[in-house]
C-alpha cells in the first residue's frame, strides 16, 4: 500500500509560539481579549518547546517515554536513541546488521528494556529486543510472508503485547505475545473481522495500535474504502471493527489512535494525495474524530491547524483539562477540549510523539529532530 514518503525538512521553530491571533478569534473559537470589564477569553499559554540534540540525522518516527527522565525513540537507518536525563543528552545507536531497516515503532518497558519494530515488505518487517539499554539486541521475529507489511506494536505489560500489519489476501494481520516477544502468534479465523480490499495501516508514527487497561487495545486502519477502528477487550485474542467518519481510499484513512481511558478516544488521519491546486473552493475532509464509548461510535472533531494528513496524535496523561497533541510533516497542533478545536504548536516537520506525564513529552521528525514539550 502507499507509504508516507519523506517530506522536505522544514525550518525548526523551537521557541514558544504565541497562540493569540491579532484581530480575530484565534483557533478553537477562543476570542481575543474581551472589551473593558469583560472576561478574558484568550487561549491559554502554549506549551514550551525545547530543541534537543539527538546525535543522528536519520528520520525519527516513534517515541516511547518511560518517565519524565527516560525515553526511547526510533527511526530509519536502523537507528534508536535513549535519554536518561530528560533529553539533556541522548545516546544514539544502530542495531547491528540492520542499518537498512526503518524502525517505525518502539516500545520501552524501562530504561533497560525496549522493543523495535521495523516496517517494510516481507522480511524487512522484524522485531528486535534489548534488556541492557541497547548494548545488545536480539532479533525476536521476522515476517515470513512476502506480501506482509507490519506497521505498529504496543504492549500491555512486558509479557503481553500485540503487532498490527496490512491485510494479506483479504485477511487482517494481528500478532500477539504472552512471553515478552519470545513467541508471536497470529490471531486467526473468527477472532478477526473480515479485511477490506487493500486494508492496512500507515507506519508513520507508531501509533496505529495502542493498548489500554484491562486488556483493551485499538487499531486504526486505512487505505481501504472504509477507515475503521479495530478493538479488543481480551488482550488481543479477538477483535471487532467499527466504522468512522474519516474518509478512506488508496493512501487515505486513519494513521493514529489515542485513548485517555476506556471510553474517551481520538483518531487521526487524512489523505496522502497532493492537495487540490486548481483554486476551486473545497471542503477539507475530516482528519479527526472523537469517541466517548470506547470506540464503538465516532463523531467528527475539529481540524488541526496544519495542512495534510495527521501522522500521529497523543493524549497528555493526567493533564487537567485533558490535553492532546497532533503532528504531521507540516507542523504540530494541540487541543484542550478533546480534539474539538485546535491551536498551533509548531511549524516544524514531525512524524511521531509521546508523553510521559502531564508535564513532559517529545516530538520527533526528519534530520534527527527531537523537540521536548513542557506543560509546566
């Protein structure tokens, strides 16, 4: 299926951006300062952005924070990176004999233990595991289907995890492990909904599969007629599909899913096709949708402030009011009303993101870009 191609590298803008648009209401319906004696309805101050030195020029695509101090990232050229001090310094390396692989997802269990998923056709889709902070890596799994292409992985616990990939001959591909990845087994038969023609995932930010509490998890699908969310309530043993209002089609659909609890979720997507340049007025298709029933039904959300498909979105855990961030090769936006409205965060190019707490997170992108986001 169509894969996101590397966008041009945009200028880094790490300084805090003003969120008030002079002379108008700004984003999300928040108006400018009221008249004398009126309430101040300006948007809240934006998060602070801090550019960090990654030690690589590879395209970085995924983030897995462990705490405010510890985080892992992954990317192209077999690259991984880890910080133990909140990003003041990063240790960067390449998995031996894997420098042609694109690590589109990473999941970290601790400062020492992490898994990497490389995405690509056939045996380019692999899973690697470390228990010593990246000093050594073990190849746990290699895709043996030439037509297979795996997109995202996530874990409920260090033992229980799942991997999602594109459909093969009309059958969805979901794997799960109960022993930390030593063995991966396909979910088959009636435990999966029927796949659509060309249905798959977008291996853009490592967020097309996310796990939740009590064995729940969600998958965001694309490239088919309907953009769907798959949900499991039993640790990946069985899955149910739900339609969404995000338009599907070749190169279009869902790229990312995020849930802040068992009920409240947001999906992100769009279309990789070039924008209409004829000058004719067009309605921008939905790129965000929200759910308050665990993903069974979805309503159209607000439009992020950047153009094009949303590559990744994430909640800021524990934030009050609930906050989230969305990223794309054309910028970053943030929301404090569950995705109903959005404010600009940065104009730089980003592919992936992750948040450790209500205070700290990271955005990553081309050229080894790592930007720390602070909400305190």
